C-alpha cells in the first residue's frame, strides 16, 4: 500500500479528533448542541473534507445542526489547520450521518414482522401429537436395559 492513502487516512482521523474536540468545547451556536463526528472523508487532492455527523440528544433538526456547523465552518477550518499544522486546510462540508436512524428503522420493521408472524402463527394440533413420546415395538426388547443397537433407546422421542 502506498504512503498516500495511509497519509490521507491518518489526516482524516486527526481531523475527526480535532473537530470533535473543537465542536464540543468551542462552538457556541445553539443550533449545533451535542454532535458526534462519525467520520471524515478527505478528497484525494486534500481540497475538501466531508465531515459526517450525528446530533446527540439534540432538540434541533439535523438540517439546522448542519447549518450551524456550516456557519462555524471557517472557524473550524482554521482550527484544523492550526492544530494539525496544515499549510492548506481542506474546506469542510458537513453531512448528516443517518446510518443509526436507518438501522433503528430497519430493526423496528424486523421486530414488527416478527410480532405479526408470532401473532398469526397458530399451533397445529397435529404437530403437538407428533412431538409426543412414542414407543416403537421394534425397539422393545425382553430386557428393558438391553437394546438392539448401541446407543438405541427402548422409547423413541420423535419431534423437536
């Protein structure tokens, strides 16, 4: 692996760390609130960094949070450049990361489908008799402790 992708991944990680710290401690915009920076993706030319975020327990809509972060973008870009000692800090684009929201939605759909399936599933009376213990005359011997084959039992449990 070449040094360039490794360097870019390291810079992405450092930008994420710096932005998480600066947003939490120094951004005073009430629209932003508590934000988790989930990832950063820097373009190959290092001109633009996409910053993926998730509002944490925020009363504001994610679009409002994005607008607040964009308004603070110049300040945040300057802090990234200073703290990482970059000659040219990338322009920051903020993108709401809705992965957790989509995962919660899918989990809800799955749970709903399972509940519906369990509610509509009726126990079949024939299936209940199939799972009962039955005695097979072929397995019976004169001596209850003796069997025809090693490991075979005199009574057979059929079903689950």
